[in-house]
C-alpha cells in the first residue's frame, strides 16, 4: 500500500469518527436513521474483525502445510490471543459499567466515551 493510499484511508476513518461524535449526541433522531447508522457501524466492525482474523490465521495455516511441527503452538497462540482479546473487552466493559447495576443512573459521558 502506498503512503498516499494509507493517508487517504486514515483520513476517511478519521472523518467518520469526527462526524460520528456529534451525531451520537443528537437527540430526537428518527428510529429508522438510528437503525441505519447502527447497521452501518456494525457492518464496519464485522468487516474489520473478518479482515484481522483472516490475516491472523495465515501463519497458522502456513504452519499446518509446512513440514515444521509448530502447528499446535501456532494454533494455541492464535486461540489464546483471540480469547484474551474478546474476553478482555468483556472484563473492561464490566469494570467500566459494573457500578451501574446498583443504580439506575445513566453512564457519565466520559465513561461512555472511554467504552467506545
């Protein structure tokens, strides 16, 4: 990837975040628009997850076809890495919003921004 392409992709990613922050604070958005925006954001996250996992699995697949017996080690590291990453998000969310179970208060804007 060229430097210009990387800069362009970074600008697109930054612009979506920059534009998305005020939209998240808007009140009274129609439910249909909220659904479309949520579906779009979910699609981007699923694409990123798929892209990362497909590239992360390449060394594991390569070790499976090679004559070196490192496949169990590579598969273990891959599985532990995925599990640690996904479970880390769960524990982070629980630590950040765990105190909200005891009260019916909305999360503070700073805590919500940290979760995002």
